[in-house]
C-alpha cells in the first residue's frame, strides 16, 4: 500500500545525517530537533503553536484533557472513522455521539449535527478523512452557535488546505479549537515509529496542552494539572525534519497518481471513484473508491492473488463494534456508513508510484469487476 523503502532511499543522506546528529549528541528525549520540528511545522501550517507528542491517539486525548471535558460530557464524531477517534472519548469517560457521514466525501454530515446536540454536548470532532477536509464552514458555524469546541482529527489530511466561503484559506488542523495529527509511518508525513502533534492558535491553550503532555507540569516537579507522558522522540523529530520539506511534493505525487486512477477507472459503472470536496485540496492519504454490483471481498482476494494489495477502511461501523455498543443505535441511524463499510476499497497510493504500476492495478481491477 505504501513504499517507504523507496521513499527513504531518495532522501537517505538527509535522514541518515539527522539520525546521526541525534546519536552524536545523545539527546534522545526532548532534544533540540523536537523544538526545531515544532517551529518548522508551525511555519508550514501558518498556525501559532505546534505541540509534538507521542502519537495521534495521544494527541486526541491531550486535547480533550486540556479542554477539561468531564465524564458524562458528550462529544460528536462521525460513525465512519478509525476507532481511535471514539476510543479516546470513551477512555476519558465521555460519551461518543455518532453521526452519519456524507456519501460523497465520507466526512461527517453537517446537516445531522445539530439534531445530536444536547445540553451535555461539549465538542465536535470532525475527521478529515482520507486526505480532504470536512465542511468546516458549517461545522465552525454550528460550534459557535452552540458554544462547542472543535477538535480536528487531521491524522489523514496534514497538508490539505480548506477554502472558506469568504475565500480565506487555512490548513487542515488549524481551523478549530485544536487540531491533532499522527506521524505514523504510512501517513503523508510519517516518521519511522510513532509520533503525533497538536495545533492551536490559542496561546493559553497551547500552554495547557504542553503541560498535559508533560505530566501536567510547566515547571519541573510542579504539577498543576493531571497530565500524561507523551513525547515525540528526538530521533523521530530528526526524521520528520528531513521529510517535512518534501511534504508538498509527496502530496503532488499522490494527487497525480489519483488523477491517473480516475482516468482509468472513472467510467466503469461498478466503480465510484473518490469525490473531491471543492472547498478542500486533497492530499490522498488513501485512494478509496466504492464498488457496486460486485462482491468487494471476492475482488479484494482476487487482487491479492495477483500480487496487488488493497485495504478496507473501514469494514465495521463504529456503532456495531462491541466496545461501543449502544442500544439506542441501529443501522437505520447510519445508512451511509453501513453501505460504505460494505463497499469501500482502497488501492495502493504513495509517493513512489508510476503510471505503469497504476495501469497494472487498474487493468486487473477492471477485469475483475467486468
């Protein structure tokens, strides 16, 4: 699904030099590369603060802790997303309130959000799924009207840019109260282990986020709030520093691959290619299409037999997961999510793909669905 080895070989000298510098200095925790990476990502995103942490799931937890959400508070999120988004909400004793998604972009359906708001609702977590932003114009308007926090889950869309109705532009993760992201190796900006970050334009909130991520302390041994231990390793920061200057080129390569897929697959009646939100650039963390009139899992197995990987993101809706069972939810509440879980299929898409690879994958897929 991704070719991290070939990507590494192209920037080997930069990555190796960064790693060697950390080893030479032996500042493996909170080394200078961490602060430098935060500074450079801040400039790239045009946001006031970036706070590095250990992973994207931690980022979501730190955000909710810093906002002082309390057990029983309700948090609205899409039903079609990776489990981490809901997992953190439940872990903190909050109540995940699921909303169906739009059939085109797969992002949260903003028309359904207000019907889920109660006096206990405190936050909305829009997930910028597969590489493009949710409808942030509407989400921010709803949040302002009801005095709700907005925590953007940007794990799959770092580098995407959203254009508001007034034509102003902001980077994914930099529009709400707090943005969160992941640097898992397969992400568009991925390290060689785990890593994550939070983004905010609020100075006081940034201080609180740093405290929560560092055992609740701003001054060593003075703990002003309950916190966690969530750090980005210096080695990972060095790798991210080497890769960040290439992020736009990586997105362009993925977009080019997606365009070729579109041309080859877009006219088949059983294949629905990914839609683009006209208000958001798409960095194509995944190329996720829908299959109709064929058995998705049979097609996937046949592709694997030909040496072609594929993935299903996601095969089981959140409301059907045992960990999130809620008797008030039925499949009828989430018709789009249920259908997507049956029909979506993600094809390989990464920075090292060429037209011959995409042609091979597409031709084999077309044979299987014809």
